[in-house]
C-alpha cells in the first residue's frame, strides 16, 4: 500500500525490463527475431550492446533501489506516526467510545420499548423496590465524581482531613460514601420519614441478598464509617508500568476505522438517530427520552430503573459495574430519577467530547504530514546522491562538498533562527502540550501563577512552525512561533483536573465560634444542594488572625465539577457562592467592618479595638457578641434566593 504511485511504477518497470529487455540472448536484442519481413525487429537492425550494457544495468538497479527505499520510508513513517497518534489519543478514545456504545444500547432499548410499547406501558411500579432500591444504593455509594467515569484521585473532605458524609437530597458523586454494602449514616434530627423508610428498605434488600452461612462482620457499618472519618485523607498512588505496549499494525487499522466511524452520520447507532451535528444530536436525544418514557407509566420524569435491562446479567441479577457506568453517563438524582434536560445534557456532553477529539486527531494528522515533508527533504536529498553514485557519477560528491562549503558560510547567519525553529519542532512534535480547542496560558516558569486562575487563550490552529491562539476574553487572535514558547510554562486547562476555587471572608474577633460553625454548615448545605455544579466543600479554615485590625480571615475552598476549560460555569458558580456567603454573614450579623484610623487627641479615656474612644463602662458589646439562636436549616430561605443550576 505504501508503494503506490511512482515508487511502484519505477520499481515494477525495472523488474520487468530485467526479465524481458536485459541480457545477451536473442529476445532482448530483437523482439521478432524469428521473422524476416520486418527488419527493424530482427538481426538486420544492430543493437550495439545497449540491452546488455553496464550503464543500462546500473539504471535498472537504481530504479529498483529508489522504488524500494521510498516504499520502506513511507512504511516506516506511517507506522511510527500512527503509533504516536494511537499512544496519544487511544486512552481518550476508549473512554469516548465506551460512552458512545452505552448510548447506542440505551437507544436500542428505547427503540424496543417503542416497538413493544403496549407491553411496556405502565410496567413501572413505584413499589418495585428491588430494582429502584438497588439503583439508589449504587447512586448513594458511588464515590466516582468525574463525568468521564475516571476514578477520583482524592476524596472531598472536611477541614482536618475528615471525609464528608452524605445527607438526604444530594446527587450522586458529590461526596464519598461508605463502601458498597454499608448503610448510610444520617445526622440525628435530619432524617425525614421518606428517608427513614428508604433506608429500611435498603437494609432489608441488602440482608436478603446476603448468602446464607456467610459470616457477618464483627463491627457494624456505622463503626466502619466512623473509623474512616477519623482517619486522615490519603490518595491512592498511580501505578504506571515501566514499559508501554507498542501498537501493532492491527491496532493502527482499528484506530483508523474508529476515527472514520466518528465521521459517520450515525455515530451513536442507527437506533439513536442522526448525530453528525449538535442540533441533530439534541433532537435525537429528545426522541430517545420520549421513547423511554413510554415505559415510565404516569411518571413525569424517567425512573432510572427503566434502564435495568441494560444492567441485568444472564442470571437475572443486576451488575454493579453496568449500573455505575449508566450513573456516570446520565447522572440521575439521588432518588434515581432523570429529567429530560439532564438526559439531553449528558448526551450533548458526549457529543462535544467526540467532536473535540476528532478535531485534535485531525490537527495531529496535519502536523504529521508537515513532519513527513521535512523528512522527505533530507531523505530524497541523500537518496539522490546514492542514486547518482550507483549510476557511476563519481563527481557528485565533489559537487556536494562544494555546496556544503557554500552553505557553511551562511550557517552563522541562520544559526539562532534554526535553533529556535528546532526547539519549536520538539515542542509540537515531541512534547505536544496542547491540542486544538484547548485553553492554554503561558507564564514564566520561575514565578508562581495566580491562585485565582490564569488568563487563557483558545488554540485555534497548530503547525510545526506557529500556533494560532484566540484570547478567551476578547476573541483577539494572535500567533506564536513555537520556538518562542518552548521555554515557558504552558498551562493546559483542558488537561487539568476539576477546578478548585477559593473565597476569602473576614469575621470580627468578637464573633463566637458557634456562629462560625453554623456559617460553615450553611455553606456546606448550599454546595450539596447543587450537585451538578459542585463536587464538595474541600476546605474551611482560618488562614490569618489580625488582632491589630480586629478580624480573622477564613478561606473557603470548593471543588467544581467543570474543568477550567469550561470556565464560564465555574465563574458563575463562584459568583453565586460569594453572594450567598455575603447574605449569610448579614443574616448572622457576622459582617466585618474595617475600623477607622485611630486619632487620640485626649490624654484621658480608653481606646477599644474598634478605634473608638469611650470610657470603659460605656463600651457596649459588639453585635457579634449577641447570641443569635440560628441554625443552618433556618438559613434555607437565603439559599432559595440562588437558582439551582443544572449545568
């Protein structure tokens, strides 16, 4: 395949000439040597030794050598560049295709429900607890919070390293839960009757699934959870093997087939419908949801147990792995329900991942083609010298050396530019710090970056020489030479983990600690009530105590579900959180006011911490010292002021 074109033509012509038109026997000399009518094709026309000459032999050898060498060069580059592309994109493609296949299975189930809707209609029974409780249990115990299904590297925790326990009403994946098979621990006084009944059904279901004769654990599940909360947080190390498996030719062929499948009109399957544009994808997703609702009876939203068929083993049991895959893809609420908006958004997220991956692969192919052109320049230059040597043109080396002396004089002129170009070549071809569509920021590696995030640029185009970027704030387009950014720190927002934001708040020194505790509980409840925005409250701690200025500064740290690549929802969520914090400080009378500059013009009187002069007996207690009987539940009306976003 790699020899198609001129390498095959000249090689095949030379081999055919060796068989038919070279040698000292009659046929190469005269094709029709047996007849006497056409003298041009018999011995009457002398050949003068052309067909068996040394020059003709060298020409044939040169053609064969050049054709084979060009073919081998093409084969080597194709395999080498293909393996690089597979190694770079294979892991991400596996994740995307796993989601695409699962969406195709959901669409096939929806199609089957539509075809047999009379048999499916009304089959959902809210009291069918075996399926629904199992789904809810997996949702409660699923500790994976990333949308792409990758395992969490660290668990959100309370200050001090304690993991956060879930509370009723949370969505899947926002906080770590006890391991599978343990019961959920609720705070005293916060358990509703529905929650208590659901927990009892879960317990009965788990007891019924326990095999007879199995030993029960010595410690209860609540004891295990308490022990886990007392232990410090720890991250599992990533185990990276010493050597990577080299992609085979079969892997390269399968990768190309997968890429071509992404360009198909029906990437999620024919049952899902056309999805080659975003508008068609959204329309097809709505159609699939409407088909699934045929089996939901009178429910206004889709119960997640409708998808139980996809998670059922041949023996009729539910497979936890399949359930978790469905949860991570569609992200239902903790009651096991899925709205149409959430369903469409989940499908749309997979579509965007697929299209960005396809654009990155296309950009990588363009870079590989440009690299191949550079290799061709050197390859064919030396191939021409070798070909001339085979033909017997010995003076070609003399010409080459003379040109080499000529170019040596210009090497000092272009040395710096060539070095800069080579650095840029290594940056794009070897390091590959970004792809098309990524948000990047460059900075000096010797200085720290801003803790509030960096100003980013979108990568619009990448070549071996330049990178075209667009400023995310103003849409201004700029061009970098790759060599100029090779020595800089390159921050890639798309390859960064979930965004972590921090908010600073100041409380007066007179603020009692019980108010701070209520404030923290209110902030934590606010974050938990928005599971599609936030993962968890990661930290709440005092960072500075300024007795001279009369305040204690606290830092609130929260982890968002979006990467910094999608900075819009992060900034909006941060704005909502900051506004909520301000309203809570007003509600709890915890607002800190900076004291005025003290000016003491009197030799008598005392100056309190606020910088105001009064007699000791006239100093009234500060507002923060007044006891306010307020709990986190009482602040729910403040939280209701802020919309629960579904993004």
